[in-house]
C-alpha cells in the first residue's frame, strides 16, 4: 500500500523532521511562548509522532489518542503556554509532514495521488482529534486552577 510506504518514509526521517520543526517553532512569532517548554521536550514530542506514525494512524485507539493529548494539554496549561500557541504548533506539525511529502515528490501516477490523498485524510483526522483532546486537557487544567484559586 503506497500510503503506508509514505508513512514509513516519514518514520525513517523522524529525527530530521522533528529537529526541523523544533527550529521552525523556536523562531515563529505565532508560537513564541512555546519557549517555556524545554527544547528537548518539544523535539521528543514531535519525534514520537513522526517515528510512530503507523501506530498513531492504524493501531492506537481513540482512548489512546484522548489520553495522550489530554495529558499534553494539561502539561502545556501548567507551563502557561497560551492555547493558541499550542494549537499553532500542532498545525505546524501537520504542515511539516505535508511539505516533506511534497518535497519527496513520490507521486507520479494517478493511483499514487489517490494514496497520498488518503494519507492526508488520515493525517487530518488524527490532528483534528489531537487538537480537540489537547484543548479539552488544557481547559480542564485551567478550570482546576481557577477552582483552586476561587476556593
């Protein structure tokens, strides 16, 4: 399956992709508050996504996705990174994947274009759910902090 070949290509370049993404995020004014997150943590997080993309797209359950991204949302809230900056970083991660696939230029036949579109659909679903669960976790941490402050 070509879509899986594309995923394996991403996984094979996970280190490079995560380092490149980290550099981009460090210099982007739209997510400047991510500097509150240790560089190693950002790089490890993106590398985990890139290097285990097959698992995230095919084998991990909805519960796994919910648990992982709610935890990230809570962590970023505790680090006092604005939600808009965190969401921007997730979108930048998705853009990084798309740009990488376009640079690789692996699509030469119509059937390959269909496989690439299918992969994009799977990636969109993954990142849309990740954004939702991350925001839920972020909000729950914010509400907990507000409740403690009000008590």
